[in-house]
């Protein structure tokens, strides 16, 4: 069954009440099984397993991978096999949706382990007790749930923002579960094809896999630099060529070729406006400002090199300022949406919310945020030494940063947790100077709650697309939180840390995100004078640009072609990912334009064939016409992009875990085998 969606024109012209009424009539499927016992158990088990992958990946890279699409495909395959064996029946699409809410929340709940909590442990040289860490992370997750649902009305019901990863999950579920219909089967084939292509490319570009293959095959190693991780610049350097801007190698400006299709597919879902805005911001940052600032000694190298980390130290302040002001203005410029979210709290609240019986009551957030916020304040003072008044300030900051995080996640699928954490660290650098533990843990509160809020709305998006109950997904988020904590936290403490604080920052447990948080806190302890005057100017300029763009969009009735959030986000992403996302948005925009032109020609030909010498005449219905490939691609953008994201994500998770657990031994064995073969004269030297 094709997913029913409002047209862009309807999104901009219909009121929130009209949109909610339309959704309730045309999309909602409340009689279909959703949060059942088997979907809950499956989600918790899959989520617990996938949370372990993110523990390993986060410890190694500082990144958390989205597991929603992965869990959807795994659950679908599991119950399809059980059904054919006569041991059960297929999951409904909404059961799978409820399951993915649980699994996804379990997958990203453990981020504090390798960010704020790890940084705190390194600064204080003490290991936070495991039980204390679990309670702290659970309370922050619940606060994220309470902040998320009042925002759902604006971002999902009213604005109908894409939330690319969530949209991809919805399309995947629709294609898988509705594949008995012709259209659904076609989407499933596109999904599978895109997934296989993306997975194969991820396999070929994986660093450790290629090194293992080349070690075994005795192929010169420098060829693999062209195949994975965009190391074309390294290969050029071997040939004596070093492309640069103002003397800075392009590779150190993150301007390089990349072969992954995941960000290209993400760009296809986010749209041309966001893609162009990201590209403009990226060009300004990496092609103009960064080389200029490096040339004048404002951006300094680390270990003789620049790179993303050194550039971001300067760039993030203006980018985050742009995202902050644009998000706040966009939110408060629509007071009716805010007021509608609070309807029904009193008998004088006006007309009744048509979705009041299935949405999570806003009253729950009104009551719950102060209560859970108070718990956070108390625990912060008792466990981490955050003064109560500083803890209280963190709660409203969560609201502001949640707006930024949700805006970014909604249009790009990227939640700028690290940048938001640094912004909080800057704030508390003013409020609590010289207090490094307060600086770290207050940033942990705002960044992690904002991340939970954004990711929960990402989870809710496919449920909205498929007609699910929002309350079920809220409960699923809580269940997933429990599942992720119960397994991943003990593994972190018992397997990775092993009671030794010295393991942090080593080859076995590098925790790069925690090292960044710690470094920023240590710099801020020196006072705000560390910010270069140009960075302070960038904050002012970014703040003004954010408001100007949002005002212009409002005056032009959303026809202004730029996004302030995307412009700001470009300053905290590397240019490689920016370019890939723009490329995806541009390619699918071109396909859509060409498809629209083809349909117009078809309509014109149909009108001409229905007109005779005497005017309009009776004409037989037109014969079915085979649509060209570009029209099919434009009509199935979501299925193609979802497949690419799913295939690449599945392969990425598998290779990441393999790289941590298996491939180092394979490489060591391969090197040993080659050396032994050379010693015995079997392998040429």
C-alpha cells in the first residue's frame, strides 16, 4: 500500500486541525495490532544486541549508528521465517514499527558512556558506579520523552518535516509488509537493489577488510587508498601532487572524494533546499574561511596537521549560533501551533484536539518535566557536585537545545550532540568558571536529553506515516531504554573498563568523543578569552543570519530557497559528507524535474488527442504507457534511498563489530603468515 502523504501545497496551506483531521481519516490504523507482547520482546532483544554494537563503535569512533532500519529488516526476516515454519505468523507493519521504536531507543541510550560519563571519569580519575550510571542515563532518557511530545505537534503534524532516517524506516516497512501488492513488490525490489549496491560498496571501501585482502593477496597497499575512505589525496601525494587552498592541502580541509552512498541517499531524502544550503555553508567554511584563518594563524594545527577537529574549534560557534536563533524564531513565530499543543489542559482551552485520545497528553509533559527535572537537579548535586541553581538552569537550556537538535535531525538525520554539548560547556564556562566537573556534566544533561528528544521524534515519524499510535511509541521508547541499559552498561563496565580507569584513551578504549569533551572543558577553564575575536564575531554574524533567513522564508511564504539550520549545520560537518548530501539532493531533484516534464507532455498529448476538428470529442481512455526510468526513480525516491541507507547501515554495523572483534587478529595472522612464507621461501620477498 502506497504511503498517503499531504502534498507540499497542502502542508503550507492547511491548518494544524485540518492536517490532524486528514491524518485521522486517511492514515490512522488504530485497529491494527501494534505494541504487542511479541513486538515488545523482539524490540527489547534486538535493541539490546544492537546497543552492544554501538558500545563498541562509540568507544572506537565516538559515533553512534542508527539501528532503526536494521531492526526493521531483522524483525521482518525473523517472523517471515517463523511463519513459513508454522511457528507463528507474520508481524503487522505497525507491530514492526512499535518494535523499531524500542530497538532504536535501546541503540542510542548508551551514548553517555563514551561521552560525558567517560570524560568525567578521566577528569576525576574515578569510575562512576555502574548502578549510578544506569539511573542517571534512564532519568535523562525519560526527560527527553517528556520534551519530545509537545514538539511533535509542530515538527511532525504541522510542518511535516522529513526526518530522513525515520522516513526511510517507514518506507522500508511499507515496502516489506505490503509486498503482496504489485506496487509494494516493485518498491521492495528497489529497496533490495539499493541495499545490495550500498552494502557491496561499504564492503569494498572498508579499511580493515581491504587491508586484510591486500595482505593476503600480496597486492601493493597504495591501491587501496583510492578505494576506501576517500584517500584520493593521499594517492596524489605519492605522485607528487598536493592540491591545496592558500597552501593548505585539500585533504586537511576535509575536501576529498568519498565512495559511500549512505550520505548521498540521505541527501535524496532531505531535498534540494537543504542540500543547497549545506553546500553553500560548506563552501563558505572550508573553501573560504578556513584557509584564510589558517593562513593568518587563527586556526592552529595539531601534531602538524589541521583537519576537521581543528577547523571545528573555530567554526562551530558561528554555526551553532545560526542554528540557535533560526530554531528559536521558527518555533515562537507560530504561536498558534504552540497554543494548540496545550489545548485541553483546561475546560477553557478552546476547541478539542482531534488527536487527544491517541497522542501522549501534553499535561503529562507539563507535570512531568518539572518533576523529572527536579530529580536531575538533585542527582546532579549529590553525585556530580553540580550546584542546584546551575542544575535548574540546565532544564530550560534543554528546551532550547532540543529545538536545535530536532530541527537538524528533521532535515538531515544528523543530531549535532557534540556541538550542543560544547555550547553548554561554553555557557557553564561563564556561569561556573574553573569548575570542570560542572562543565562536563551539565553539558551531558543538555546534550543527551536533546539527543533523546530528537531521536524519539525520528522514531515517531514512521509511525505517523503508517498510522500508528503515538502513545505506543512513547512506551516503546521507555522499554527500549531499559533494554539498552540492562545489557550495554554491564558490558561497558565488566568487559571494556574492567575496573581500570587507565584504559580510557588507550588503543583498546580510545573514546575520542570523551577526549574532545575533556579537552574543551580544560580549555574553558582558562576563561572565555580563549575565543579569538573572529570567533566572537562569527557568533554575532551567525545569530543574525539565522533570524534573517527565517524571516525571509516567512515573508516569501516558504519560497526562499535556503535553510538556516542547514547553513549552520554545515559549519560542524566535514565537507566530504556535505558534498555527498548535496549530490544526493541534486540528483533526485533533477530526476523529479525531468519526471514532471514527462508527465506534463503526457497530459498535453492526452488533451490534444481528445480534441477533434469540431472541438472536444469522445475519446477512449488512454492506453497504459510505460514510464521511463527517471519517472520511476522520482516516484520511488524514498524506496531507493531507504534501501541504500539500510544496506549500508547493515554492512557498516557488521563491519564495525567485525573490525573490533575479528579483523585485527586476521590482519595480524595475515602479516605473520606472509612473514613466515617469506622466511620459508614460499612467498617472494
